[in-house]
């Protein structure tokens, strides 16, 4: 993912898109492995897009889409692929139908796409999502992302990943060696340890994740056996 | 900033550190310009640290600090600088004093630092923050970051940045050309436009930011003049 916007980097706005999209993509078997957050600067967006597009199966950008001068994501993605920005005839037509005589140059900026991009989205009546090669371009407004992403999600579905979660009433340091042993025994299962703060006593959330449900089940049973002396919660 | 942790990328946990630290650093005149979010993988942390350390004045990592096998930030930062991980004698001594006979190898992992790192923090009684060259290493637990960052913040203070915010009751497309004109007239002032959703009518938040308070004031007056026909809020 590439999150685009000065407001995220200046602390003015708390990003709400990573958490949503990362969860959705995880559920689709298509987990996020890296995120970049960059400013509304064409060259920075271009460099981030180029790097991420080369390294990853899919890239998702959020932010920098809109009618104002600081909305430069389309330019940035176009530059990443050494192509130019064009006005899409079909999108311009829809904007003209919608706004009629009130239409401005600013409105028409919404119809710009990198040359060679395709329009995706299951519903032909809905405003499409722009995809340039393996880069999906989304708006930064959380409500819009949550409306648009479901329209393309089935294009992304891969083999599922499974997750089990255990909660222990103990300090993380007490359980650390045990978890390390389980992680070594099950290298194909990703075991994460997250101390929970704010409660009355030390608790640790342990997650086990993997693509093979049977192996995951075995890792859970193994971990339950070697932690039999530690109190569990839930 | 480099945020480290599989849990941020799988959508299990909403990051709460970027928003806090970005706001603090902005207030110190030391704005964040780029963020990377990477997995708990030594090589990925090392590569991110190397890149960011080369490009930026300061780098802040959060996450991956702790006693368990998936806490590998110290290894990652050490590898970024081609150095090894050592146990810091003074920190080990403090841990032994604190835990006494209950101390484990997992506890002692908390005393590991990259060789050549320095311990910082204003309060000699408090647990220090580790800095390796220009990289400050923080825990990922939000409450801990909020306790530790203030101890080093005065090391970072730079010339302040100033910000003014105006709210307009209009659609973003209506005000876009006007904002573009102001941005061209005041290239040293960063003008951002953020449509606000969820209310009854279209509103746009416009921010103006700059290092020169007098120029900022002039940009605000200019913008107020050229938007005199648009309703303001607040």
C-alpha cells in the first residue's frame, strides 16, 4: 500500500485506510507486506509507485485523488510508468451529464487517468476504480474507499490464510522461550506475541497464522501442551 | 518513521503511533516526510533502516522491541549499520537488580543494543531510549512511546512551522481553482485542501503552513480576499 497525503505525515489526520484495507486483503489471502506513506509530491509518489509496483503483486494507493492542486496521485502514477495523464472521454461525459452547465475545469480533473490505465469495478453504473498495471488507485476519504473496494475485491482473492489466537495471563518474558520453541518447531506457522496493556495484570495475545489449516491446528495443540502450566483467558 | 510489526500489516491492530509522533515532530519543527511500515523480518527492517537513515536527518522506529522471538528490531538496526548486537552491561545490571532471581534469558534480551548505539533520555532513573547513529528506537506499545518520547524531544527541536486553518462551506471543486491560484502566488506556503464528509453540506478544510509567519499571514489575507464570496465556517 502507498498512503498519500501531507495530512497523514503532519499528524493532523489519523489514517483510517490502512487498518481497513489490510484487514480486507488479509481475509482475501492477499496480505499486505509493506506500506509507504508519502507526501503530495509528484516525484515522491512516482518513485514509491515504481518501487512498489516492481516488488509486489498488487499495489494500492489511497489519497491525492480530487479536484485541487494538491491532488497529484494521477500524475505521480503516470510518471512512475513513464506515461502521460489523459482525460478519459467516458468519464468526462459522465461528469458533464452529472454537473451540466455548472461543470468546471476542477470537476473535469476527476476524469484524468494515466494513459494505459483501465477502469475496473463490478457495477457499470458506479464510478469506476482506476487501475494502472498492477496499481489500484483509491481516494483517501475513508467512506469512499469502503464503498469502492468491495467492487474490486473478488479480482484479488487468493488462497486463504488461517489464524488462531490464544490469550495467556502472564508476562511476555515468561512465555518468550516457549513461544520461540514453538516457532522453531513450526517454521511454516507465523507466531506473533503481543503484550496487552491497560488491564490489571499482564496478559499476552499470541497469534498463529498459516496457509495450511491442518499444520495450524497442530501448532496450536503443541503450544497448548507446552503452555499447560500458564493460565489461559477466554 | 519506520513502523515495525506484522500486526499492523494484517489489519489486526490499528497503528496509534504515527499520528502521535507525527504531531509531536511537527510541533518541534521537524516534520515527518516519509513512513515505511515493514514486517518483523530482520532483513526488511535492516533495508528500511539503511534507506531511511541515509535519506533523512532523523529516523524513528516503533515496534519489535521486547523479549520474544518476533522482536527483531535491534537485530535489524544492527544489520543496517553492519554491526553486531551486544548486551549492554549497565542495562543488564539494572534488569538483574529489578528481577533478582526471577530473571530469564528473555528478560535479558531487553538489554541488547546494536554495538555503537548510545543511550539517551533526560532522566537517568528512567529506562533509556536507544539511538543508533540517527535512528531512535522506540517500543510499539503506544503508552510506552508516549512516556519515552518526551524524554528526548528537546534534542530534536528545530525552527518552528506555523499553520492556519480556514473552513469553507462549499464543494472542493468550486474552490479548487482559487486555491491553485493562491498556491502559485505563495509557493513557500503549503496549501492543503481536505473535503469534510459526514456533515449535512459540503465543507472544505484548507490549511496553510510555512516557516515564515509574516508570509503565512499574507497568504491567509490573500486567500480571504479571493474567497470573499464563499461562506466561511468558524
